[in-house]
C-alpha cells in the first residue's frame, strides 16, 4: 500500500504537479535546514543546499534514474543533502562535471551535478533561443535529451504518426533553434 | 548526413560497439558531424539549465508563500496567545481562590503536548513510513504507541533530536516523569540557535516534568530561567505564573 502511494507521488512529481512539489518542499524544509545548520552551514547556504538537493532529486526522477521510491522522500532528500553538504565543506561545492554519487541512505547511485559551472557563451545563447522556441518543440526536445526517451517511445506517447514524422519534426525544431540564435 | 542518426543513438545511449567506433572516427574526421554533435551537446545542457532555472524559480515561489503564511500565522498566534493569557488570568484568579496549587495540579493545568510541527500529518495522507505513523499516534494521543514507533524510527543523523523531543513529551503525557526527564534534559541543555529552537521548548517541558515529579526546587529553577532569561521566548508568561503560584 505504502509502495503504491509513493509511486503515485513519483508520477505526480514527474508530471511537475505543483501541489505535490510544494507539499514535499514544505514538509522537509524545516528539518533539513535545521540539519544543515547543525552541520555548520549558515542559513542562506542551508537554503541553497536544500533547494539544490530538491532539484537533484527531481532531476533524477525525470531522467528515470529513480524509477520507484524504495524509501521515503525525505530519505532521498537527506541522502543527497548530506553529500552536498560534504562537497560544500570541501569548498568545491559546484561540481565541475556531472557525476554519479553513491547515496548511502538508499544504497543507490544518483546523479548530483551542477551545471552552472563553465557555461559557455554558446550554451547561454541556446538557453535564450530555447525560450523563443514553440512549446511543442520543447516538449519533444526535453523528452529526447533530458528524459531519455528513444524516438519510438516518443511517437507513442505524443501520438505521432510514425518515427519518420517525429524525426523530421525534431530536425525542424533544431533548425528553427539555429535560425533563432542566428538572429539573437 | 545519414550519419546524424548516430548522434541520436549517442544521446539514447544505444550505440553498438561498431557504431561507437564509427562515431568516434566521424568526430575526428568529419567537421560537419563534429559541429552537429557539439551543437546538440550544448542544446542538452541548455535544456537542463533552463529546466533547473524554472524549478529554482518555483522553489523561490514556495519560499515566498511560506513567508506570507508565516506572517499571517504570527498575527493569528499573537491574538490567540493574548486570548489565552487573559483567559488564564481569569482562570487562575478563580483557581487561586480555591488555593489549590499542588505541583501536580499545576502540571496538569499547564501540560499540553507540543503540537507536531516537524512532521505534519495531513488527513488521508500517509507515506507509510514509521515516522509518519509515530506522529499520527502522537497526534491521536496514543502515546504508548507513539513511543514504540519513535523508538523504531531510524534517525538520519545522530544528533537529530526532534524525535527524542516528542518522545520525551509522550513519556510526560503518560506521567512517566523519570523517562521524560532523562530524555528532555540533554535536549534542554543543548544550546541551539535559530528559529527551530527545540532546546528552549524542551526546557519548558522539563520544568513540567519536575513539577509532576514533585521535584519543586528543580522545577522552580527551570521556571525562573524561562521567565527571566532573555534568551527564552517560549511559555515565558506561563512560567512566571506557575512560579508565583508555587511561592
């Protein structure tokens, strides 16, 4: 029963359901901040680490790295948080590369990476360009690049006629993006 | 051009060994291929960054909502507190006229389990964890069950003492003063800072535990500290009320 509940939670998180996200955020916030402060972090850093842990948790769900919850959400959050606090103490908080980190509490590896470091000019430009791209394109690109779906799966989920249609849609989105950037 | 599907396969992590060899070869020899691959790699990172930024904005929004909630809560709490103090004042006038200030009665008058703020249990919502069950039992006033469950909660951190705090109160609610004092004393003496100050709350419950255990002198010194020390904000009025009654 509990398992089923937590997997419904997982689905809601994956969909980005605001109510669920908010409930989880608020439920664990105080305890996490308290914990982080006890580890010697100042309030502002503690909040940052909490948000970063939260984001890392959500990202691992959307990339499919976490496919079902074997422990409570707070176990995941605190597990990730502990690692991040360790990194922060080693003064190299913003990890340079994406890395799989073993989270002791859940005995699994999760991706804990910070992309803010070393963002190139081209990438910044692409970020801007993406904001001008249509929602349909973003949906396809996110599913393909971030959520790890292969084209066949996207065809099914988004009801495309076939892989070829989707393939050319994806290429069109990429060309459009290139065009937008050229004019930025 | 047809080789571009290798890039798709790269991102899907489905390149065969043979394809991977070709992929690497193209990266070195075919500048158009290399350029496209670099573009898509940047695209992936840009998508991630945008998504993260929007998630971060959502979380900042949650923080704002919390602040709003908190300020409304504070006003409400103050009004409620003022009402309680007035009522207590009237109540204690009546009470005093009967002259019944036995420490145990004072304990009974003032004791109220601290509300569960750490692990709010929403109706119908249950993640099935032991901790949730423990707090459910606590909220339902089933303190025996709560203690048992609190004992089985695997603490994430050794010095994570909020579980102990609620366990101590549960013992107190069951009039098991010795156990309550044993648990609350270390939390009460731990000096903590911040808004999440269990230690000063533990001091209040420790005072009540001493009262209930008829250890008047210890209770008095606790209550004196709570009512006079500026570091304390929790149950200050009540502490000085009880002191007055004891003297």
